[in-house]
C-alpha cells in the first residue's frame, strides 16, 4: 500500500491549505528532481487524487476558540504562557550562542542574554512581552538576519514564539473542555488516518506531529522534521508528552534537518536528546545550508535534495519500516 504524504506547518499566521499544499509540494518536487528522482517529482505534482494533505491549524490560535476570553497581548500569551515564553527567550538565546563564535555576534548575543533574563520587579505578561520584543530586536542585528528586519518585525517574531508557548501551556479549553494542544493534534491525526503515511513537519509542527504519532499506531515509514525546536532543553523538551521524550514506535525512520542560520532551530541534534524506540529507531540530524536571509522557511528546507531524496524513496516504498532500525544510523 502506497504511503500518503502529510505536511504539518509550524509557527505563523493563517494559511490557505490548498495553496500551501501546492507550494510545499512544488518545493519538495524541485528538491526531488535535484536529488535525481525526476519520476517521483513528476508523480507528486501531477497527483490529483487528494491522497496528500496539508494540515492547517493556525486558525485555532484565535482567542475566540477558547472558553473565557482573556485578551491577548502582543505574543498571545497570558498566565502560564507568559512564563513559558520567558523561559523560551533564555533558552533561545543560549541555543544560538552555542552555534555562533563570531566576535561581533557574541557581543550581540551577550547583550540579548542580559535582556532575556527575568527581572525581579517584572510583573504580568505584558512585561514579559516587552522583554521579548527587546530580545528579538537585538537578535535581528545578528548576521545574516539584519537584512530581514525590513519584513520580519520583532513583534512578528515574538508572536510566533508565543504560539509555541500557548501550545505547551496545555490550556485554552473550548466549550467542550478540549485544550488548544489537543484540538491541534486532532487535526494532524485526522490527516494521517490509518496510513501508512510519510509525515513532514516544520518548526512547531514537529512538536505537534511527534506527540500525535505517540497517540497513533499508524505506520510511518519516514518522519521528517525541519527547523525543529524539540530539543530546546529547558522549555520544549521537558514539556513534551509523553515523558521521557522518545521516538514513536510506529516510526520506521526519523530524519531531522536544520540550518545553522535558522533562528528557531536551536540545539538541533535530536539524537542526543530523545530515546530510541523499542525497535532501535533514533533521529538522525543532518545540516543543510539554504541561501537568503530568512532560512526558517519550510519551502527552503523542502527544496533541499538531502530532504527531498529520502521522501521520494519513502513514497516509493523503499524506506525502512517500524522496528527496522532504518533511522538509527
């Protein structure tokens, strides 16, 4: 039985699922062609069976979805979400510092770290947001992100980080009492279905997909994560469900891709942080290098032949199955 392809998006605003499916598919097909899988690329872009899916959940971040009605601040975070955002700021800067050695960048990161540290007199979520905006403004001076300040504002960056905090807060129940994170995972589970499925998840979507796959028994011959924050040790990692974080038993191979200039994918080596599955499958992290200023972009990752080649093979049925150990190398 052929695997379906399921894309799971990450942080960001509202999207048009049909348009995004086309864009992600075309980017992946370009990478497949460069990797020498022209036939697979042709089949992918010409497939009109509706078998492949783009999971959209950004609309669930609207506060109208939640019971109650706390007013959102610039990051969309209140209460425990603000605490998570505060921790995320420190972990974010520390993670970037581990990857940058340039003297100028080190000075910028030292300044950002001082700004990220919580203050004793600080009270309320708005104070956390102001601190986050200061950190984001400082980080945009890093190479190569300085040029991105023309179209990626600190407010936008903090809002996106706020989505991570809101998902991990496990709160915002709807009228049925179902929390935001559960509503998001339900959409991913519905798209994956009975499988088998090749799951490609970007950014926050990698966290969502990982937790969803632990809930399902659906065979996943290949799980691909792009620009993932899963291993953000002091914030995301300890809040993952289930604990301790591990590879889902249904995953046959897990490839994790990161770009050194990706401002979100800090601490990218997932194999150092997650337990293998019972079958011995562990994540394999691989670095890619994209052109341009803003590399935390799903299309740029998908167009990489290192990413697209294994996906083409998995869709053709040549990837390892659960328990095969295909991802442990």
